C-alpha cells in the first residue's frame, strides 16, 4: 500500500505543468530583436503535451535564471506531442 501511495505521489508531482516563477513573470517578450542589448544565452522551452504556453513559460523561467530582462522567440516548433520554443535571451539594462 505504501508503494502505491508513493507511486501516485511521484506521478502527480511530475505531471504539474510548467509554472512561471516570480522571476519568470518579470521577463519581457520582445516583438522584435533588440539592437542595443547584450545576448545572455539561447534557450529552449519544452512541453511534452504540446502546449505552446507551457513551453514559453519554461523559456521565460530559463531566461530569468540567466539574469535576462527579456526574450525574442526565434521559433515555435510542434513535433508530434512535443512543443518547443526556441528563443534568444537578452539583458537590456
């Protein structure tokens, strides 16, 4: 019985959609590539259930970890049930 409860707990935790972190909420999404900003990295957000929004959330969270102020989305790629968002992260301070 303990094993069954533990297994249920693990699977329920792993199925939580990608939530925006507090820092991720502060990341701007640029409509055009900024010209006077420093590139902080290239990032990929993924969602295995095909959600563009959740893949974008992951990309925003990753940009926040890099100390970025915003991202420019280069590509959104659906591949079966997986959605990936490829973006460039920038620091415009």
